[in-house]
C-alpha cells in the first residue's frame, strides 16, 4: 500500500493548491449555495487531479462508478458530508449511503486510506495531514471516520423509486414541456408504450368517426386527431431527451441522429408532391425528368438507410442503464432522497 499512499499524497499536494479546494473550503462561510458552473468546474478539476488514483481504484475494483470515485477523492481530502452533498447537489443521507456501499466495493486497506479509518496502530503510516492543510477553523475539514459507519437509522428515509405504468404516464405528461432532468429506463419505456397505445386508439377512433359522421365534421375530427398526436409526439420527444440525459448524453445527439433523417424525408416528400403537381399542370407534357427522379430516389434511399441505423442506435441508447448517482443533468431518477434541515 506504500504505492497507494504515495499516489494519494501526491494528488492531495496538487489538489490543495487548486481553485476547487479553496472554493469548497470557503463554502461553509458563504451565504449562498454553489452554482451549477462551480459544481461542474470542481468535478472536472477533481477528475483531472485524481486521475492516477482513479486508475488504481478502477484496477482494484472495476465496479466503481464515476460518482464513487469523486466521492472517494473528496472524502480523502477531508471534506465533511454536508460539503460533499452540496458539491453533488444531493442530500447528506445520499452521501452516507454511498459511503456505506463503498465498504463492499473497496478493499479494506484502500477504504481505510481514503476515509482515514485505519486502526491506531496503522494510523501513523496513513496520510493524516489532510485535515491540517484544509482550514480547521471553519469546521470544513473534520475526520470522516464516524461518517463512514453504516448507520441504518440515517438511511430509513432513502428509498429506491419503484416506477409503475401509472407513474410513468403521469411523469411523462407532466414533463411534456420539460427537456431538463433525467428519465429512467422503466419510466421511458412505459411512457413509450402508453404513447403507442394512445396513437393507435386515436387513429382507430378517427377512422370510425369519419365513416359515421357527416362530411362537414371530417375536418374537425381530423384536426383534433392531429392536435393530440402532435402533443403526444412532443411529450415523447421530451421523455427521449431526458432518457439520453440519464445515460449522460446530450439531448442534441438524439435530435440530430433521429429527427434529422425524418425531417429530410418529409421535406423530400413535399418537394416530390409539388414537382408531380407541376408536371401534371404543364400543357401536353406529363413525363417526369428521369435525372430528377433518379436523384430524388437516391437521396430517399440513402436517408432511409440512415433512418434505420439511427433508430437502432437510439433504441440501444434508450435501453442502456443510466448513470448511477447524480450526473451533470440532475439527480438519479431511481433514488428518492430526503433533505433534512440543518441548524
């Protein structure tokens, strides 16, 4: 473990001189919370400084997530649970629960080094200068040994969110205009099933009504169907963007890979219809230009191939497990956190 201690000490020496260390050290004396940009900057700087440590931890425990690694770095630097919770915009109980899970993921010696939980006999060999280098006066840096203990009483209010079909529908409808945040796999696929059933039911109802009501109401029925269908499509698109966010991908990737091919097909179809009408209206000439038709067919075929590939890629992305713990797009949708007021 001497090599591990050397790596940790070197990363600590570099980190304590960074802007992120100063920001977190002074956080407790600030009147306001950390901004989103500050959180993102801190996370990026930790990833850069502690990269050698993260490589070692990945080797000894491949199951560690990015959230686990960042938590290890901040804990080793001696920051308290409230400061770490503020950095990741989660509750104190969420941090404690994550630490308790790290007991199972990390080897005992690594856990002891990172969380300063070694026995008295080994304590002198452990890096114990962290809390001396980061201000002791404002109470920011305290020993985290007691915080790493598994405390069931502190976790009673932390529960996994169980997504049902009804909850997914309500969340999907409520998030019609919300393109921020995250959506779990179960939430997205349940809502996709609901949207498909709704569109099929609306289409069947429109066809039945158009065959039974008088012609003057056909446009009204079709208009209602089109309005509801567009709303459902828009709502499902928002859910798709949130699903991409859950896998830590930008929603613009979905817009480009999925919507652009469809948009090209729609534009090409409208152009072809207008071209066909133009040819038919020409006096005495009804033949289409072979070059124009071949060119249009080639673009349509290529776009169709791109659309099929894009659909396969998006389905794979939608089926991917989301990021465990919070990411830059928001908290984990599979975990309900309890926020407690602290005096």
